[in-house]
C-alpha cells in the first residue's frame, strides 16, 4: 500500500485491541474522524489471549466490588447490543469439600451488595446439568456469566468504524512523538510490511496499547505505574460443560472453565513478570492449572488438551506489588496534563467486559477537547453484524457450505469445517482494504488451525489453495506455513502428553518430512516430550 508521507486525522488511536476498536467505533458514531494504528493485528495482545468470559462481576464481589459493579452493568449492555458475539451460557460458582465455608456463606450477600443475582442451586440438580462437576461439590450458585468472542467483537467494531470513515493501519509501529510545547504535533510510525516511515498529524492522540501502554507513553515523555501479570490458559479437545464454571473462592489459579464453542478453556494463572518479551505457556503452568481445577472438575486430570496460550494483563498499580491478584482489575484514563501534554490520553487496566465503558470515557475526553458535543450512543446502538467477522464463530463456515456450497467449494479444514469459499472471502476483504493478507491473518479471522490437529493439515491445504488461486507464490507459501505453524507449535509445548503428543509427532513427520529443513527449525519435539501423564 502506497501511503503519503504525511497523514492527517483528528484523532489517532494506538492499539487495535477490544478497547482501541471500541473507541474507533464510538468516535466514528459521533462523527469524529479517526485513524487506528496497530503494530501487529486486531486483538494481537491480551484481547486475543483471554478466556472469553463476559463477567457477571461475581468473581470480584468480595475483593473489588467497584470492578464487580462495572462488570455487571457492562456485561448486560454487551449482551444487549452485541448479542451476535455473546453466548449467554450462564455460570455456576462451585465449592468443593475443603473450601472456605465462611466465603461460601458470605458470597450471596456480597453479590447482593453489588447488584448481582446469585441463585442457590441444589447440588444434585447442578451435577445433573453439568456432569463434569465433582462428587465432592458442596455448594453451587448460579450467576449471569456468559461467553463472548473477543475477535468477533473487535472485528465488527472496527468494521462499523471503517464504514463510517475511520481508517485502520495494521502492522504499523509507533517510533516516536514530535512535541511542540504542550502538544504532540505528530506521531512517527513505520509500516512494517514496506518499511515506509510516515508522520501522522493528529489533533488528539489516544494510547490504547494495552500491556505496551507504558512504553508508548514513555515515548511521549509520560510515565504510568503498571504491573504486568502473565496468565496462561489451556484448551481442551472437546467441550466439557455448557456453562461457565467458577470455583467458589477468592480468585486464584485454575479456578475457571469457559465454554469456547466446541472446546473448553481452563485457567488461569497470575504470574508477575517484568518484561513483555518471550511470553509463552510452560508445562509447570499447565500442571498447576490442572492440579487446581481437578478437585472441581475431576475429568481434567485425564482429558486431552490441544493447546495452551498466554497473555499479559496490564494492571494499574505499583511495579512493586508482590501478588498481581491483589491489584485492581479496574481501569484508568490518564489525561497527561500533569506531564505537560494537552492532547494525549492513555487508557490502562480494565477488562474485556468493560471495553465499551473504557472507550466511552476516552471518547468523552477527546470530544471535550475537540469541542464535539455529540454524546456516546454505544450503550444503546446495536453493533451491526459484519460478514467479515462472522467466520470466527465455530461451525459458521460449515453451515454456510451445507446450505449452498458451489461444486468447487472444498473443505480445507476438516477439524473446524472451514471451506475454500471462506478463505477466499477473507482474503478478498483484506485485499480490498489495501492489505497483503497472510495465512496468520486468515487464521485470526476464521477457525483455520484451531482444531485438534492445530493446523497440521489445513495449513497445507489452505496454502495450496491460495497458490492455485494465484494469491500466493510457492516460496511465499512455504514461508507463510513456517510462520503459522511455528506459532501454533509454540502453543502445544506445554500440553504434549498422551494423544496430543501422538498428534504432534504426526505433524512433525508430515511437515518436516514433506517440506524440509525450514519447518524443522520451527518445529521440534525432541526437548519437550512428556514421559508421564499429569
């Protein structure tokens, strides 16, 4: 994409996670011209590495009631305005023998004070509805938890913003800020695909870079106290429960199991880290999660896990905080006026559930500074469904294919039933936006690579299809597979035992034997073979 060396916009947003894309939508709905830059892709950070829980707030009622009430209110709004991205499963809080009986007894009153419905459920009834629950279950409360697809939420928010005139610049890295007095005159960025450097002149700049917000603020000469908390989650081969299952205790490791389409997501951990480099799940974390979750869900001790992944929670607070679980899950909006800047703001902290509210607060500040009086409407305006975002839903591609597939519309991914027509639609949409689509881009916007084989077969089929279409050349196709499988492989190291180890050995033999040394460097199980099942 050839771009002018200088781009002008009223508002520049840095970071395309759930908050940045929600902010672009909010501003676009108010008629404010905005541009969003992202050094990788939509939801590349914590927004794409969470468990997809749309909080009722019940998790925080004892330790952080303010966050609990925010989650309750915002969860209800998202269920109403973004229903296509939400699976309203409901949730159980479950106590087992040995859990703190005082906390169990106080839980309903804590929920009542935060305005959250917590209905007691007979243990026998709960176990009949959710057979995965332990025989040692002693108490169950039902709460209005739900599951949300963060990729669909962000893709559809961005799609509506673009339809209203906003611009998205993916794979664009911020290099620095040009200051003049109390204002940022321009932001220097580099397009990572082309190497082209640009200046973006904006009246207002919003830093929504998530875990990297502190680094971005420092480039402008502003400092923010943040704590980094690494969280690891595990993905099961099949879905083990229909509801969200929470441990009825103060937040800890391995106390949530989420329904995620055809699988379950189990986690999480909370480990204080000082660097954002080399974030990946470990076998020790997988063992910890299973060990903590199995008393509530015994089948986890023998179930098959197909993948693990890690994200970084950007939490507000002193870098000296010893236990990151004690740091508030609330958010803050910094106007940076104390740092001598009148046109920079930073959003930090918060949760997926509160992304709309965070965007509203930032948009209110920006509009006040710009003299724009149009109010926020995102709490009442439904988020339109976008054809470009629908492919993230499990089974969507297959349903479309079975209804009216063309003779040449073949299945490329049998695990997740992704068709060549789906891949073509995603590729065409990205090309029409001026992008050069990659296999990883297609995987983010579809179910390619997300099944039990983790891309072993569908990566080859998808690249072969794109080569046949003339979209990829052979050498580029191999490079795309190396990148794609390297990332999928990194998520399997921590869970390689039993059936998944056999699956990984098949993948290694297939790709390294068929495609040679380049893939061998990206994939090796020699150092990660597990001899025992945890």
